[in-house]
């Protein structure tokens, strides 16, 4: 299975990808995300400008397989994860900034994810690029789900407002989706 992770800039896409694939926690300052970014300028700005690719492996009981030691050379730890896994999930980390929309479109069309994972930062609410990314999933007929991140940074009312806006958008007569909230 392949997941395409999309969403507005600073929503936490790369951090979430890193936490999931590396089995580590983030310190709130980007300590996790630097493990999945491809270029130094991405680490310096905190903005993904390229297509990142990570994997998650699972044994036959659904337990995640993590390598004994992570390093920047994916060829080394991917081999270990693949050899020990019963199932592999590929995760494509895509750009969120409008400036890199072409790169995101290339990732969605060229790598053909099975699902889109639209990341929305609860502290920022629904942004223009959130709508753009949902529109891309719909246009490309990529089934998608939404993950709300940064709920610890958002006041309760902002979080609730974000979820309400998302539901309203998805229920709109043009989209005609039936959102199901999972906590």
C-alpha cells in the first residue's frame, strides 16, 4: 500500500511521517522531521520542497518492524525492514507550500498513491492549500482521509472550528462526502 501525505505548509506532514516510520517522538522543534527531509535547505527552512519516500514494515501479527539502527542511508535500513516484514506500507511525503505545488502534483500522479492523507494543523485551521489538496485527490480519484495534527497547540475552540469547517466542506453538495470522525 502507498500513502501520499499532503497538506498545507507547517501542518506537520514530515514530522508525522518521521514519527510513524522511525518510531520516535518529536521534540516540538523538528527533531523528527530532519530524519526524512532530503536536502539541507529543507532542514534549514523546515519546508519540504522535494518528494520524500519512507517505508513502514509490519510482521504477520501487525507489529511494526523497526531497524536496529536508523541512519541517513535508506538502502541500509530499508533492506533490514523489508527482509523482516510481512507487509510494507510506502509513504510519500509531499510538499505543502504553494510554491512547490507542481512537485506535489508530480508525486500524486507519478507515484500513484492508493490513498491520500490530508494533514490539517488544528492550530491553523483549514487553509487555501488544504482545499487545493482535497481537490487534487478528488480530481485524480485518489481516496483520502484527513488527519488533524497539532491539537496540543490549538485552543479547544480553534480545534473544534477546524473540524467543523472540514466537515462542512466535505458535506458540500459539490463534494457530497460523508465524513466520519475517528478519535
